[in-house]
C-alpha cells in the first residue's frame, strides 16, 4: 500500500508540474512574449487568481489590437473550462439573458446591494455574454460597451432602461 | 525549540489536519451565513438553473444523482455535515480510521459545492481540495513513516510550485509588473473592504511597490528549500504576512488557512533537506 501511495504522490506532483509550468508554456515564454498565451496551463489544483473580467481586460487592452475570441477561449484555465457553459440549442438563450439582467438589475437597484452577490452573478453574466459573443462574433468594442454599462450601473449612475436598451442593442 | 517539533512527521501531519479543519469550518460557516443568497430557491442561483451550465447537464443519470445533493435542501445538509465533520476533526482526538472518514467527508462536500458554484475555483478552495485529497490518500497508510514523508514533500512541492507559477504569471502581465493590477484591485469595492479602499486612491505607489515586491518574493520562493536557518524563516514570515493581509483587506479567510496549512510541511521538508542533503 505504501508504495502505491508514494507512487500516487509522485505522479500527482509530475502532473502538477506539467500542467502548471509545462514545456509548452516555457516554449511560449522563450519564443515570444505573449501574456494571453501564458495564462492557460493550470490544473484543477493549481491556483488561478484571474477572473473573466481580468481575462477580458487582458484580451482587449493590447494597444487596441483585437485578439480573436478563439485565442481568449484557449487561454482559459482547464478549471474554468470544466465549468464552462454547455451551450446547446435546447437552452433558451434569451430567456437566460432576461433572467440574468433581471437579477442583476434587482441587485443593483436594491437599497443595499450586496457586492459579493453581484460579483458572483456578474461572473455568470459575463460568461453568458462570452458565449453569446462567440456565437454572434462580438468584437471587443461591444464587450467594452457591456463592461462600461455594467460599471455605470454598479455606480448607480445610469438608468435601468438605458442598461436594458444597451443590452438589447449589443445583442 | 519549537522548530524541533517540525522534525516529527506525525506531529506535522496532525498540525496540518487541524489547520485544514479550521479552513473547512470557515468555508462551511461562510456558505451557511450567505446561504439564502448563494443557494437561492428561485432564479439564477438555483441548482436547476445552474445545472444547465454544466458540461454533463445532458446526462440524465448525473443529474439524477447530483439533484439529490445539490438542490437547496441537499446543499444545506452537505454544508452542515462538513461543519460537524470539521469541528469533530479539530476538537477531538480521533483514531486513524475516523480521521480518514472525516477528511473524506470534508473533501467530498467541498468537491460538490465547488462543482455547484460555477464561478471559478479560487486559490483558497483549490488548495484546500488538494490538501484534503492528499491527507485522505495519506490516511490509507497512516502509520507508515515513508508515506508521511512523501506526503509532506508532496505538499511542499505543491506550495513552492503554486507560488512560483503565480509569480511567473504576474511577471508575464504588464498590469501586474507595473503594479497597476494591485492598485485596480485596491480601488474595487468588490475585492477590497470599503474601509481600505482609500489605500488604492491615496497611496497607489505603496500598493504598486508592494505588489512588485510580492512578485519577487513569489518568484524566489523555491530558494526557501536551500536557504540556511535564519533566512528561510524570513520567507515564511513574509508568506504569513501576505496571507494575513489578504484576509484582513479582502476577507480571503479560506485562502489564509488553506495555504498556511502547507507551511508546516515546508518547514519539515526544509529541515530534512538541511540535515540529509545540503550537509553532504
């Protein structure tokens, strides 16, 4: 039994090494400096401090150069992919969007918005949008509009109607 | 000396188990205190909505099993069981078998809640999962000195790798290198407590320089294994301070305890390396 357990720990360590700082990552680091490409190699047990928001920023703020969403998607850590949306035709996209918007708006306009909760729902919303964006070939400007609109609402500076109309416009 | 205690692998594993239990208590109490908002009965955060986002949502049998555990009632039960198991693990001196069972319960409940909460697997939870899984595997042969040693080496390796990887990732991004990312975080009320937001606005240089020092510390973390006795303790103190600051400013309590739980293993590994390898 002891040998098996030690073997498990050795294999586990090697896999961690491979997924955290595997040869592909090092090759990329040496070949060309590219932050987006450096994100991906994280396994389930590694830690990943990034968020969709951070990922989104990192994908759009490269001197105005637009980075294709396929590359952003490929930069998701596997742990993110595990929970990635299984976006199929059975699922009513617009219905989901309505639910998301309704919930977010309710939170934003409540007398005491819980930022933790909003942050949580915001992540879900961003992921819906990433998926919708991929389907509809969103460009980064549309995502910037979404982000800015959301941030404005977070600061309670814009009206519900404006937020809703912007969402409708960009989708 | 206190440090001599860390030469005893059984003592170190027992200490790690207790810290893991504290981290598990925090996860359970935090989730239970936010229960109504996190596991709402209706809407976006309801399991029947969330499960549509999961990759295996189209498999009937998976849903059949998970529905029992992850609906609102099931998740409450899981959190309560985790809380009880971790309290027992922390306060009672258990036999190896019962200790193993409690650790497995904590691991299983953590894995289920992580699966349900689709946000992302954060650093605290992912490290805690790894710790619980490792402790459980180690508990299959709890008295074997070799297994204990292998587990502690494994844990040290994971910790060193995690810090170094984070350091490299930060170094590779301009926002982190320049310190801008830290300043942004310290201006965002969804990250930092409101009472500390003034740091981001009033002392951006301090935040940015601290972040750059953090990157250097993370990148050079592997040195901890070869540094001599007084110097490696500085690395450990900086690490403890870093996690405490995160907990204080951002409320990352799980991150604090789950990562600090691996520090005893690091001290053990360092001592062993000093005695058996570096003296050669």
